[in-house]
């Protein structure tokens, strides 16, 4: 059963008050309406906020009994009073009813304000008003809802967002209780508001109106649809929902015939509820847009997927500090480099704001550009430091930049104030690498130092941000030691001859976080070093002379025969001949030729000319210009990368057909 509020917070639920569940039958036997209390000051029944008392003018609190009034209005000489005995003094009854009304409005608006998203706010309105203020409610919202200052979409369409209704269950053998009504008042799902129509006029007026006026009747007929007329006897209040800049919907409050109808003071209550609901919806829509922008910004700043470079396997994780702060300055990246190498990057910009995320995006883009130039790690950090200073004052970040070479089984690491990486060896030993700490990016005037370390096959390198190892409950070095022990314990479970699965290892690392350990964003990048065996590598230097292409073909033919890849000989000879010929034409120093056998056959040709080749369509009369066209047609993939001392042109062929 759905929760339903009363006007007094903390009041005992209806189902828990047995003396009240029996009252409707007692009052019916006494000839009183079911919503009139048997005694003044006694407990209330469904649809009431507090005991209803008669007073001059017929003023009642929400849901209380109403005196039929003469055409002169409430309190006129022609008004007929319902006999309720005994009566308190007139002033006391009026003050009590107004106090009950204020308490109801306060409790209802607080319930509405507790909602954060759109559905919570609309649900808060429904549960705060049914059955205390009305027996049924229909909430229509503009579709789509405009955000901020953006121009609303035409035409003006209202969509039924939610409808709630309760009724009294009088099942045989049971006491009266409130239950959801499975057959609410039928209403159209969509309504197009016609300019100049009755509904448009009521919405333009902003103020709630009684449903029995001519304008409101026409507006309700337009809103609910001609095929869904309002059942006879139902009393209604139509309240426009106006946000900060425009009308964004409408709420319809309905009461059953057996209940007292709405009175003028109820319009004030409806106006308060509509105003708080509309402002809350505006807030929720703006928050939803900001959350969407934050999510999109963070998603686009981080890589959609990691590359699969030769000789290394990668896995990553990113966790924001909290759902309410989903953007931050942590990032990770893996960038393929010439020579089958890969750059591994993890960084952390101070803060958790949009500004931090924007700075992170600029630094990540700069790091990718610098990596494409094949600069040493310490040079990359130096240029990142300069870029951070150009972005403004106090643009601080830490960064770890490492380059792994699967052929030499070595890794070169440079650090800018970042926590040191951990290397998990195949036997289960976890080692915190001794890397010079360096100064954070943005300090300026600081030299960075790189170290070259062994990266044995089967080992796993873990790069992370300080959010994983530092919190209010522990310092960074305690966290690093706990992380090292956790990695060693995980590796012990898989045995000395097998490395733990990479994805499971990342999940296990994050499981070490306990309550209070999530003070900051967490970026995690794990790299499993497979390497390339020396027997799968062939490397030569070729003098830049006319005989170089022929010698390259012969060397490649021998290597393919040694690897049992003779079926690729014709294609490899043709492509190598074209690429080497182009390199010899512009090179002044020896040309390098390297073949790598992994799951594909990769050929790399390097020279000292910085000019990158580009594919073009040769004319029929041209003698050259078709080499790259052949490479593009026959190779599985190909590319060219500019180096600090020249360039490398590479192509790949599948080894299995």
C-alpha cells in the first residue's frame, strides 16, 4: 500500500487507530456526514487534517466540512450551518482551523522540497495532498520540459505525469482502511494546449480556479479530453504550475461527492502547493541537465575503450568521489607509440568541479599530442608543466607517465608528484617502484627525472591516483602499503606460475576500500606485460641506396621462412619494396627495417625524414604515387608516425586467414 501523509507530521496512521476506523459507521447511524467529527477536538478521519469546527464565514481547514453558502458568499445571512454539538467559541475554532491549514501547507511543502529529481517531487505532491487535501490528483507537465532560458518546443503539449487516488475499503469482515483505487478518474495521456483556448487562458492566469466555473469547466474538458468527461458530483480545483519563467504544467485536485467541497481558502492552499511544486520541478530539471552535462563531460574526457597494443594487456577503472560530484580531475590513458611501444598515463588535477574536469581534458589532450611526437617521459612532463602554467594560476596536477617497450622488456617512468606505481611480479611479489617523486605539474621551473626499469613478462604494473590509498582514516604511505599487501595476497591465490586475471585484479583492488575511504576520485590503470620474445623480432639497418629495396625483400623472405609464414611472402615483399623505396628517396642516414611476429605480422620502416607520406590518387601519366595505394589495399592496417628524429611507416598483415 502506498504511503499517504497527513497534515500533522508524526500523526498516528489511520490503520493504527481502531476507534477511528469504526467512526464512519457510528456517524452514519447518528445521521451525520462521514467527514464531520462526532466530537469537537476529537481525532480526524481520512481526508481531514484536524477536527473541523464551524465558524463565521464557513472557514474550514483542508478537507473539513463546508457550510452551503448563499449566493452572497461564505458567511452571508443565507448560509446554512451543519449542526455540530457542542461548539467551541467562534474565535478559537477559526484560529484552530487556520493553524491546521498552515501546518498542513508547511508539512506538504517540506515533503515536496525533499525531492531531488522530477519523479520524487511529483510523488511528494501526490502523497502530501491525497487524501488529506483531495481524494484524487492529476499532475500534467509540459512535454518536453524546457530547461532554464531555452525556448520551449512548439506546440504546447501537456502529458499526464502521475495520478493518485485513494478510497475507503469496506470489505466484509474488515474495518475501514485506505487503499489505492484501481479505477481512478479517466484522463487523456496527452493534451495539446490551443492558443486562445479555455485551457490556455486558465494557465495564463496562473491562479488556481474552482472547477465549477464556466472557464474551468471548458479548460478541464480540454485537459482531460472530450472522451473523458469529469464524473458528476466531483468537485475540482485546477491549479497551473508556473516555474521561474513560464507555465510548465497543471495540477487537478478532486474531491468525491460525499466529502465537503472546496472553499475559497483552499485556493490559497492549492496555490502554495502548485508554486512549491513548480519551483521544485524547475530545480530538478536544471539539476538533471547539469548532471547530464557532468556525466557527458567526464565520459568524453576519459577514453571510451583502451587500445590493445602488441605485447601488453590493459584494464582500467574510474570511480567518482560521490554521486553528487561526478566530475573531477582524475584521468588515465594508454597511447600506442611507434615501435609497438605504449605510453601509460595516470593524472590527477586538484578539485572535483567542472573547472577541474576541463583542465584535466586539456592536459590529457596535451599529453596525447606530446606522446605522438615520441618525446621522452621527462620531456612530456616538462611540457605539461608549461601548459598548466599557461592555463592560469594554481592549476596544479600530479601525473605519472610511463613508456613500455615489449621488445626490450623495459619501462621508462617519470613522475610529477604522483603516488609511486606498484609492480606485481609473476611469483606474487609486489614491489613499490622507486621513482623520483618530482614536483606537481603547474609549479614551474622544476626538472623532471626519468628512470628505466625491467618489465619482465607476466608482471603487472598498477598506476593509480591518491584517492585509492589516501583518506581521512589513513595517510598515503599507509594506503600504499595496504595496496601492496592486497596485490600480493591476490597473486598468491592464483599460484606462482599464473598471473591473476586483470579485470578481477582491478575489482579486488577496489574492494579494499572500506567506509570512509572514498574522499576523492579514483582512477586505476593496470598493464599486464606479455612482451615480445626475441625470436619473434627481426631487425636490420639498410643503407639509403638503390639496392636497399632488393636487400629488404631478401631479408624479409628469410625471416618469413623461419617463422613458417611463406604464404605471406609475396604480399610482404611487394609492400616492403614500396615503403623502403619511398624511405630511401628522402633519407640521408641508414633506414631501419623491423619485422614483429605476434598475432599479426607487423613491418616497420624508419628513416630520418620528418615528412609523413600521404596517399593520393595518381594520374594515368604519373610514373609513381601508387605505393601507398597498394599498401592501403593489401595491408590489414597501416600508418605513419613522426618521431623526434624522423618518422616510422608501418603496416600489418594477418597471419591466419
